[in-house]
């Protein structure tokens, strides 16, 4: 059982609009009774809401501490993270768990999946390739 029924668009936690107002309160109460924390998702680094500056393809971009590189780039409006090696078609985040390699980028000179890499200040990110 999940403590909160939430979704991310684009990667900002909000209560579902389909939920009734009292349903949110009941869900949080169930979590408290089960001894689970009510703070929501945990951030890996930095404070929630702390702005971090990084660059993508030479352009300065801002993201939120604790988000993945893919989430920060998508929130900033970048949907294409690389191009396919054969057809040159745009590729972006797909599986969000590092399996498909669609979000592969070059971060500080190392090829990595953007969805599995936490955002840090000063990162230099370039579109990647899998070929």
C-alpha cells in the first residue's frame, strides 16, 4: 500500500485531481497509523526546491536538487537527449529506469543514462550516443 496517491507532471509532486479532499487526509492518516513517514518522496541530494545550475549542449539550464538529469532536462523543455545512430531520429527518456539507453547523455565526459544520474551543480551535459 502506498502512503500517498501522487503523480509527477513535470516532476513536481501534486495530489491527483481525481482525489476527493478528504481522501488525501484519510490516506495520510493510514500511513501515520502504519508508522510510515508522511513526508512524501525522499530526495537524494540537496534540499527540495534548491535550484542548481548546469549546462546542456553549451546552454545554461537550471534544475531542482534531487531530480535526475533526465527529469531536469525535461522540465526545462528539452525532450531530445540524443539522436539514433542510423536514422538520426530524436530520442528521449523512455523507461525511466536505465534499461533502454534512450536517454544516454555525456556527463562531464562520461556516457551515462540521464534517468539514473542525480543532478549536481556545474554538470556539463552533452547529447549522447550508443554507437
